[in-house]
């Protein structure tokens, strides 16, 4: 049996559909989803998971209705500010990946302050993928290699210049809501990641659901391309 995953990545999908099924506005789904995200941070911290990376806002989400984007930015700001002290107390380091330069200034200020104040956390690294797309990330990595004067682009060079440089690759990817795709998320890093799909909508995803995913992962034979 495999040990606990060191790094869990999650595609938090289904907020809008969850709200629609209840005749609620989409914002209500996002707010409930934020509560689930907080619960999963707590659960991973309690279980000794070292890295949790959450797909919070893709670079394609900017195409959503303006009102929804504004609501998401406000919710993001609230989340980052309201959880800051708890993260500091529990040794949780906060990070982001993605093109965060596109975020509003008030959100950037909150993010940068939280990154700075939690930099010494060594229990769990919580990373939010914001304004993130994996193809764009790979392009950024290649541009960084070129700016660094690297003549020969190798997998190791790209690894060292990704937004996730210094992170271990995810051991387990969880996607909620019944969709079976990875939606331009961590394409490079997921090369040997175990994928787990559940029909549960993100706002309803619980600690019990997390444990089911972890138990399923631990029973798998991870061969990394080798013969078992």
C-alpha cells in the first residue's frame, strides 16, 4: 500500500451547477465552495499532507460575466484575509501560481501580504492556482529559461522555471462534479499523478470524500512507466 500522498491537487468543480440545482445564484455556490476549500485545508493539515494545490480561477475564467468575476475576486480577497491568522498559527505557508498580475490591485495586496506573513510555515503549503493555465505556465517557463541564457531546453530546466519550481509533482489529482478531464491544469506536473474523479459537487465534498480518494490512491500500483 502506498503511503499518504505528499501533494494533493484538486480541481474544485461544480459550484455553479450545485447552486443552479437549488435555484440559488452562482455566487452562493462559490461561497459554499470556499467553505469546502477551507475544510479541505484543515483536513489535509490534520492528515499530514505537505502540499495542497487548488485550482481556484483559470485564465479562461476571465471570460465569465463581469458580475461573476467581480464576485469571485471579492470572495478571493475575503478568503485570503480572513484565513491569514489561522494559517500563521497552524504553520501553513500560502503561495500562488498563475499570472496573478491580472488580478485587481486590492486582491494582489492581500495575496502578497499573506504570502509574506506565512512564509515560515512548514506544516502545509497551500497553493491557489489563480489566473492560471498550464499551457501559459509552460510558455512562461521556456521564456524564463531563455532569459537565464539556457541554451538547451531540458525537462530539468523547465521544471526549475515553472511556477511550481521547488514543489514535488502532485501524487493525487482529485476532480469533483463528474467531469473526466484536467482542463489545462498542471499538465507538465501531472505526468505520473494518480487521477481520481468523483460525481460529488465541490460544495458537498467532505472529509469522508477526501478519505475515499486517499484510500483509493493508496491501493494503486504506482509504476512510473516501469514494469511492476
